[in-house]
């Protein structure tokens, strides 16, 4: 019964306190971060985000006329997540907090207005 944006923010709180970033478990951090945001998109827009590639998801979000800056933020974050998950990219120190903030901003910018 909770709204998708409330669920996503709570999950981002958990991720922030999980210690994954601090332990250098970047791949796990990005998997969890992208899952949180993909599940949010599924709940919010009824788009099968968990099954779509980053490019397909951006295309579907554009078709829903979602603000371009939100789509761009989603794509940028998911591109970095894909690098960490599949290319063994090692992110710079301190980027974890920025990624959580980016996730929070995506959720806040796309949450329904009361």
C-alpha cells in the first residue's frame, strides 16, 4: 500500500547504510542500486524495467513523455552501473554517495505530485 517513491527511498536508505561501497563491493552496490531504481520504474510507470536493457528502458520512458532530464539521469546512472557490473570498472572514491544522491533525485523528480 506504500507509494513507489516511498519504497524506493527506503531501499536507498538501506543501500546507503549497507556498507557495500565502503567494503569495495562495487558490483553488488550497483546491482542493488539499479534493481531499486528499476523496480521503482516498474511500480511507478508499469514498464517492465527489470527485463529491459538501459537503451530499451530509456526508449520506453521517452515514449511515456517523462522529463528528458529524468531519462538522462536514469541512463547515465545505469550506464555506470553496467560498467561496474559487466566491465569490472573500478569507480573513483566517494562516488557511492553521489550515486545514492542521484538515485534519490531520480525518484524525487519523477514521483507524482500530490
